[in-house]
C-alpha cells in the first residue's frame, strides 16, 4: 500500500518510532509550518490495520491511498482479490473516512481532500481454515466480502476509539511484565536505536541496560502481534518482504519453530502459545496419514529398518496445508510434543493436556516402532538418523534422538497419570524408557557425546546444539542434580561450540550457559545477538529484527528475537517442576539494581523479583493454578504452599 501526500523534499524534522508499550508506530514531520502525525497499529479485536493521519496547526491532509497486489491483480475502488495456484483465495481492502473534507475514488485509488483527520483501515481475507477434512480451504468463502465487512465495521468507530480498542487489548497482555535492568545514561537515551546498537557493539562500550530491557520487551511485542490468530509464527513471522522468502517461510522443526515459543510462557504470554498447539492438532490427521503411507518409502534415508511404522512423524519443514519438505525428521514429533508438554507444565491446564494427548500418544506409537536393540550395549536406540544438521546421516542412537525420546516417554507417562488414561500402554512405554540407551561423556574429548562414538563425527563449532538437547530445552541433565562428569561434558561441548554464530544459535548457547549459571558467558552471547548487522553480517537490524547472514546478503529470521529474550528470562528465573530458582545467572551489567515482574514459572506460578548488588531484595510468587513449590536463591530456600489466586512475598 502507498500513501501519497506531501512532497518528500519539502518536509523536515521527520521521526519514526515504535512504542512497544502500546503497539503503535508513529511518524511525525513538519510541512509548511504544520506538524503532521501518522499513527499505525494492527488491531487484534477489529482484525484490521488502522492508520490515522492528524496534524497540529492549520494545514489539512490531501492525497491518495493505493493498494496493490503482487500477483498482477486489478485494483478497483481500493480493493483487489485473487487466487493462488494451490486454490487459496484472498482479498484486501483499503477504506477511509474523515470528519471534515472529502473522501472519494479516482483511478481506483482512495482519495482524501482538505481533511483535518483521516482514518484509514486496511483489511484482508482468505478462504483458509485449519481443517484437514476440507484441505484447509473453505470452498464457499468469499474473501473480498470478508475483507469489506471488517473494514466497514471498523470504520463505524472513530479514530480515537479504534486506537483505544487496540491499546486496551494489547496492553492486557503487554502489561503483565515490567522489566528494569537499571538506567542508561542520558547520552544513550538520546540516541536512535541504530546508533545505540552501534555504540553498544563497540568493544569496551559501557552497558546500556535500557536497550537490553527494551529488546526483551520488543520480543514480547512481536509475540503479541504475531501469534494470536489460527497460525503460529514461522521463520519470519508476519514480516515478509516479498513473495519469495528464504526457506519458503516454513516451519522448521529442528529448533526454529520450537525456539519461537520458548519465550511465551516465560514472558507471561501463555495465551500466545495457543496458535502453535492448534496448528499441530489441525495437522495431526494429515501427518498421521502421510507417515503411514510414506515413512517406509525406500527413498526415505531414515526409514525404520524393522519395516514397521506407527503413529505420526514430520519432516524438517512443514507448511500450513499439512505438507512437508526436505527430509523426514524422525525426532521432530518428539520435540514438538515436548514443547507442547512444557506449556502444560507452566499452565497446569488439564483441558489443554487432554486436547494435546493424541499428539503425545501418536508420537509414542511412532517411537515404539522405531527403536531397535543395540547388540553392544543391549539397550534400545533410535534407528539410523542424522544429528541436525551435521555429521553422518546413518548413525544409530544419536544423542539428539535418545534424549528427545526419553523426554517424550517421560511426559506421556505423566500425562496418562494425570488424565487417568491408557495405563496399560503407559506401562509399555515405561518399559521402553527403562531400556533406552542414554548418552555418555567421550573419554577422548571430555564432551557429552553427540553420537554413540568417542569421536566427534561432525563440525566442532556447528550452529546447532543437537547433542545438548537433554540439557536445554530438556531437563534430564541438570547442573544441580546430574553427575558432575555429565554436567562437565555439557560444559566442554559448549566451550568447543564457541561463542560466535547466527543469532538463534547464540541464543541457544546463552540459554545453556544460563542453565550452567555462567552469567557472563550467557550475557556475552546476548551482546553477540545485539551486535549491529553490517556488511551482510549476523546481528541486529535498525528495527531490532535479527539478521541471518548468507554471505552476500542477509535474511530476517525471527527465532533469535524470541530465543534471546528467553535467555534473559532464564538468567533471572529458572523453574522446573517443584523448584523456582531466583537470579541463577545475573550478569554484572544488571546486578547493581533491577526488577522484573510476571515471569512465568513451571507449576502454575508467576514471579516478581527485585534485586540490589546482585542479591534478591524481595520476590513475590503468584499462584495461577499452582499449589506448592520451593523458592531458592543461592543456598537460601523456602517451601511455599498457595491456593490458586494467592500470592506470597519472600525476602531471603
């Protein structure tokens, strides 16, 4: 869409800002002595984009609004529609209104003349539905009528009312969390975002705590605005720059889509997890059918050598129509299920658990058919596989698969006990879990093995941490409870992986270092994510999007924008069933004074914590559904018991 209003060369004092506290983008400028303002938001309640043009002074707004498609569509009176080759129908509409002045159409553009204020609404519609039985498209839907109806309904309200509705809805989520890492300097606060990134990325530069707190809140802004419909966030979320996005803007299942949702529960945005769960449920019939028909196909390099198949599996990439691409990803179903289970740990929502239960059971049925007996260890191991995304493609018993399978079985058993279902099958899964081979530390390298071999069979500094998945996001290996040699094996593999990689890979490393309570390494990796992207390099763009270097160009990839804030939260509150640990990895840069509210904790709790000089001054634990947990800070601990809705404040 394009708005033509004033001659660009004649304007002055132009400024564009995003206020993440209310989800509104504002552009201001001066023209012939009048101050003009454009406010833009995406309103979830009205399901439209709202743009309001106002001014301070005697000037008026005169110009045109053009909306054009990118597939050769014809625009008629501010609207167009079309149909893709796969049958998806779509449409978009732009309409406007004004208190004074004239609104009309000319050359199929919306015109506004001598208007004191213009309210513009952009709406869209498709015939997509999350329903496998109709091929994910509703044949009789009329996207143009849908779009026109939404626009007309929205324009019945004033610009003030539309913006107020958006802000009220947005802040109902955003205001759940407040973040204070300390105050930045006056000079830092006077800079634009890009200048602050450049200065902060200079070696030896002072900390900029408000920039870092703002980055965390920006991740929450992206989650609130991008994950409240019937589809989850993909590789680029909603923010595509053309019709040919890299990797087809799909859902990568070997870390990317999972990382997109690590933050939701931790950041007080459990509601935003729902689209991911619903996406998986809507695709389960298709995933199951495809698995039964194609997983044993001779062209699948990872097919089961037993000739048996059960349940469902996914490929390394999936799409919104139930399709899959690239290779089969044998561990993908378990990782998806483990992510779904983690949401239950935070919410304790039994109805949700019952809803996702078929996914957990189907994944267990797949692994029941896939595991084979290793003759050396006399243990069950995953059939030939690949440790994403490096090393041999025919290795058995890879750590990645073993850990994911162990977690899946553990979660399924817990789900059956909670729901009182499938007790006999739970015993079968328990028997398989007891026989699983679990990874060891290599006597050669001292690393936790990524393959059933003392040798490293892949790239030492590879971007993925597939061999550490049992440490994070899993909890089977814990710095507090696991044998010291196992934890040291994790640490040594992390050291070998290095401190420089793509944004999402740095975020994953930061989360692991936070689990190891190494605050300064975790913090340095956050700074690596925040470094300015220059010369087509990895880093952060002026609008805080994470940029993924492809050598001669960079790609916006959204996962680091969620993974890095997840690491920040994990540094401040680490929760696992029955335990909430405060400030496990607080870096020196934030240690002087700070606070955070609304951090989600497993067991059905949220936590507010304040600190000074690196020590907790107070912490309030709120029960949403939880009843009992242990709160820890260093060697201090306290058992708390609460009823749902109750809170307690503790001071170590």
